[in-house]
């Protein structure tokens, strides 16, 4: 199993550009989530999904969109990048919601200039 | 409102010394508790978790944590640390509301010195 994979590993965007961060898992997990990690703030939940076709907002959803057309994939779209979105983004998956551990991808380091 | 507080942002310690990383939480509903470790330039991985039962839980790499409901704490301990334990440690709380909400603490950077 590859686990949770994320691409790209690094990305630099200009303000106003859009892009999609890719996330895939091969563990047949129902739950997937996107977090951003900022210094001194831990991880904050952006969006999550409890199954294909079902998504919901987390703590900091503004400026991001998600979709879940398959169990395996959960892409995160930045609609119009802003410097405040400079962060490290982690995708995670878990077998079910709140009693199971989350498996994290290696992260995407995004810089918006 | 629910919150997770990790009381120390950095903990320097000498190799083979014991260490305790402190975590307190605030919640009006029942919770499940987790500790994750993040090595440099990697994602997080689970160290241990408390769901129910014995309040002392053992995890990987010799770590253990104790759930104290009255003090709403879940401190992480290791009796003797190694250089390889240098990493950032995150306490996380998942809320038992039927939905999916996990709150992470800000992290504690453990630095083990030779």
C-alpha cells in the first residue's frame, strides 16, 4: 500500500492564481480531510469528506473548494490564491470518523507571493 | 467551545532523561484523545490513542500517556528519550458528537540533546 499520497510536494503561486492539490489513498478509507499547518497553530481542518459525494466544511474553509467523486481521491482547489494561504497542507484519511486514527500524507508546501 | 492546549511549545531534554509533554483539553462532550508525532519534513503519524477503558495507554517507541478526566489532561511521557525522538508532538481531540471534528493542539517541539 502506498498509503496517502500528495502532489505536488512544493508549489509557488502568484496572488490570484488557482491550483489544485492532489490527494489519493489506497486503503479504502471512507473519511478524508484536508488540514493546513501554520507555525504555532497546529493543524486546522479546511474541509472533510465522509464518503464519495459527501463533503463538508471544517474550521477554515474560505478560499478552498473540494470534491469527492471517488473513494480514493480528494483534491483541494485554491480558487484565487492569497498570501494568507501560504502554508503546509496535509491530506489525511481514516477508516471511519472519530474513533480511528488518521493517516497523513507527506504534505504540500505552498508559497503564495 | 472546545480547545486543546499544549502547555509547552518547546521542550529541550538530554538523552536518556525522562520527558513529559503536557496536554489539556476543554470540551462539553465526551472525547477521544490522540498523540501524533511529526518528524522533520514528514506527515503526522499516530503514537497512541485513548478511546475508553484503562486510563494509561501505551504507544509506539516507548511512549505512554495517561488520561485524567477530572483534570481534562492527557500528558505524554517517556522514561528515557533518544536522539531519534527529536520531533514535534501534537495532542489531538476528536469530539463524540456523531460528526467528524478533530482539534489539534499547537504542538510541542521536543529537542533531545546528546
